[in-house]
């Protein structure tokens, strides 16, 4: 038995596509193992970040079990003429992988037929993975694909590396010109160096954590704790729970941190729905509310880095949000003026109509 690991490393995958693709890849590997009689003793799990999709399976058989089966060929009358084997007998023997002398006869309700019992040796899991996995990778469904390098190389984003291991042995497979190895990559900014995965198995996640890459559940937990900690710096404040937004920022990060930003309280004169929409949909910020549940002049941004000790990133986010809010205020004012002008026009038209009558 061996542990199996497949990691597809690529450019950043759109956040909305990661979960479905990760689930599909795991299901494809699971069905492949079942179809090829390589059912693992342990579980099959997935690991995904914006730059990678991975599947791990524990206790995978090193080879398929041998299969013994009885094959039935042509009728004895057709297979032998005057006691000598005919081309039909030779063809059946060749198909079965045996000599003609190994063939025997079996009585059936339709007469005598040739038969032979053969044992087919199971293929190694290494052979099967090398042959089948590229097809499974290429068959993953994406709402939008990207052509890269060559017209036939189609994937959601360019594939940059592959890790394929059975225990510590590299599986010799290739996907669209990218060969598999035992080398993965860490966080794009915080750990630019490659990292060697010494062995498939439970140490995979721990190895990636050393290069600032965390699994999905760990990232979500870390983001929640960071949101709580940042909000506690404002007396009586709390961050507004938003599970879809949380899922999005989880899939936008590999090593998340959170910063608290502020905006001018004068913007609170705008409708709350407008402010929250700008923060949530346009900027992926979490809203902050006071003890009474009213919107507070703060926001929480999730970063894909170690933090912002000098406040440079916070300042940038605040400038962007100020511009967004000004745009929203201008748009609302413009709509209000247009609505007022339209109302005046309708009123004047009605007044003229009465006078004409």
C-alpha cells in the first residue's frame, strides 16, 4: 500500500471556480481508483488554494489484483478441420495470449466450443496513474477556459507545475508539456522559493505551511480569528457576518491576514445598502457595526500577506474606498436630480393639459 498525491499548480484560479473544481478533481480520482480496482484503504481528501488543486489518497494498492477468467472462443467444428487448428483457433489463441495447444473444449447447449482459462496480471498503480491522470486533469469542467502556449492547451489558467507521488516516488506523467515532479511552490510573495514534497501523505499540508500556504479550513479559521481580533480594537463594534463573502476571501488567499480601515463618518448619510454593497461587492470588505447594529465608519479587508505593519496597505484601501463612496454619492445625487426633473416635467405636462381642456 502507498499514499498518493496529485497537485496541479497554476496561475490564480478565479475564487468562484475553486470549490467546484476541487470537488470534481477528487471525484474523478475516486472513480478512477474504483474503475481500475485500486480502491484505497484510507480516505481521499482534497486541498485547494488560489494557485493549486490537490488530491490525497491513503493506502492505495501498489498494483491491481490479478484476474483469472475463462474465455470462450469459436465452436470446435470451426476451430478444427481434420484434427488441425484453423485460422479461427489460432486467432482465439493469440487473443487469449496462449498457445493453441493450451486450448480445450467445453460442452454447451449449442455444442462444443473452445475455451481457455487465463490469468491477467494486474497493472501497477504507477502505470495506471501515468496513463490516466492527464486525461482526468484535462476533463475538469470550468465555466471559462483559457488557451495558453498552444491552441490545444486548454485550462482555466496556465499550469505551471505538477506534483504526482506514490509515497516518495514521482509518477512519470505529463500534462500539456508540464512534467510531474516532487517540487511544489510556496506563497507567491512570502515564499518565492520552490519546496520539495518528500513524500505523499499527512506531511503534505505541514510542508506547505512552512512556505506560507494553508488549507481551506485553516484559512477560514484564521480569517475569522483575525476579523474578531481587528474588530475588538473598536469599542462595542462587531463585524457583520457574511458567509458568501467569507468563502470568497478564503479562496483569494493562501496566507490570510486582516486589517481594520476607516472612512469618513459623513458617508454614513448615504443609504446603508449602498455603503455595504460598495464594500462587499466591489472591494470584498466586511462591514463593521456598532452595538446597536448600525453601520460604523470602519471596514475590514482580508489580505493575502503577513500583515501591514506600516499601514501602507490600509492607507491605499481607504483611498480607494473614499473614491468609491464619492462615486456612489454622485450617482445617487444625479439620480435624485433626474427624478426631480422628471417629476417637474410630468407636473407641468399635466398643468398644460388641464389648461388646454
